[in-house]
C-alpha cells in the first residue's frame, strides 16, 4: 500500500506526502484547544494531507473521538480521501497511568471494535500494535489483524517501534504495509538495520517525532516552563545539560535554515522527507499556524551540499539523552 497518492498530471509540492499526527491534540503536551484542533484537521485535509494518525490510548479514546468529530464535520470529498492510522495495545489506568501492553488476538479485535465506534467509520485504513507485546508472538497479533482485513474492518496491517527481526517475522505472516517509528535528525537509530529491512520487504515508513517533540522545531526556548502532564518534563532530552546541548545543535541548524530562507522546522521535516521515497513524515501540528509552517517544508529543496551541511551541523548520535525515559525505552523492540 502507498500511504499517499499523487494524481497524474499534477505539479508542485506533493502535500499528501505528509501525515498529520494528532496525539498532541489530546494528550502529553499540555492543554490543547478542541475547536482549534478540529480546525487544524480540517485545514490539513483541505490542503491535501490524507493520513491522520492516532492511538486508541491517546487520552483514553479522546483523540479518536476528536478525529471522529473532525471527519463528520469535514466536507464529504475530504472525508472520503482521509486515511486513518490507529495504534492499539497500550493499557491505561483511570488516573492516566501507563501499565502494560496487550496484543492477544482477542484483545486486537476488542480494541478494533471500540476504535471503529469512536472514529465513526466502517473500517480502519492502517491498524497496528503500538509496541511489541513480549508475551504474545508477533505472528499471532498480525494474524488477528489479517482476520480483520478479511472481514473488511481493516484495510492494511502496520507495525510500530519494532526491530528488523520482528518486521521479518510479521511480513512472513501477512503483508505489512507500513512501519511507524521515530526518525529525525537526532533520532537516527533505524538507519543501521530497520530501514534496510523495510526497503528490502517493500514496507513504507511513517516517521513520527520528526521535530523530536518540538525540540528541533526552532520554537523551543531554553527557559521554557512545561505545564502539568507534559511528557517533555520527564524526557531525558529536555533535561538540564542535555537540553542546553541539544538546543546548541538547533542553533547550528538555524544558520542553515536562514541561508535557505526556511524555518528550522521546515529544514528538519524536509531532511526526513529527502531520506527515502518510502518515508512519510508525520507532522504533530496542533494549530493551523504550525500546520502551515510544516506544509512549507514541501517547498524546501535540499541538494547534496545542503544535506551534507545539515548532517555536519547535526551529526548522527549528536543528541544528548535518550528519546524516552528508561522505563519506556525498555519496551522498545526497535532498540534491542
């Protein structure tokens, strides 16, 4: 499956080559304005963005219901072109706590039933476990999604944050459309084995965290105070000396952006998009202003000299701190 399609005969930037990550509209980055969130989804669809990404555990279903409302109130043509990408499996508590993962076949079908209801759709375009369940073979999880495909409730099978071995086992069980995984200038761990495996198997990449949760957006300030419930207050890359080091990298990137007449965020997004034709960057815009800036990345053209300058300014492994706290890193099959 191709996550984005470009009509024959069109010219100019391929807007559908970006996806909209909707998590921040509901959780983990402080308060969000519901009306502005829905307006941002509408603006993205109107601009030609087709991929809307969510998780059933984002604010315990809130994000799916928000997307459902946005789809119901969008023009019919935009609604028909929208592709829904849903992650499942994370178990939450009423207090918002993160407990474990459940990817048993019976749980897969249960989660899907609730997602279909909250989204208000008759099928999910891409359905994927959010993380590898260490108690359940990936073959069983993928097999359960394959049954949902046969029944018409799911169109395509995806994966999230898994390593090359798991990708190969999953692909041997059923066709895998896409892997969602973090990839940015300062999160390049997929390049050694995961990216080659997806290319070999013809699996697309949906890259989230392309701005590293705002860290390399050019908008994050050294003295910023984070509100209650903001994930970044616990993220190692946003702490103390790590933060100062990482923002020094952004300052170097800013010099290149100014030379290109672009924003730092646009350069960071364009770099990810330029890495491979099978990569679709997810932009986590929560407002129409940030969406507009992100879409401007499609007008940025990076040649070999630009790419070399960017990677000299922000070398691989240059970031200070892990991308998640230690407890969450332990759950990432992609890091093993």
